[in-house]
């Protein structure tokens, strides 16, 4: 699992962009759910 954290540099609608990547799709889904459930709702603008 790789977690990327990208602070806003210019004019985007977010302060920090988080990315998750993993070769194992089931593990990726578990990691995403774990993180998503712990973030305050107002902190998540979109999920792609």
C-alpha cells in the first residue's frame, strides 16, 4: 500500500490531496474504508 499526501500549491478546492495505491484491490478497499471512516465528513470533498 502506498499513501500519497499532496499539499495544495495553487488555486485548487482542497488543502491536501490524499492518494492510495495498492496492487491488491481488496487490501486497497480495506485501507480506504479504514481511512475514510476516520476522517471528519467535512474534510472529504470528493472520492475518485
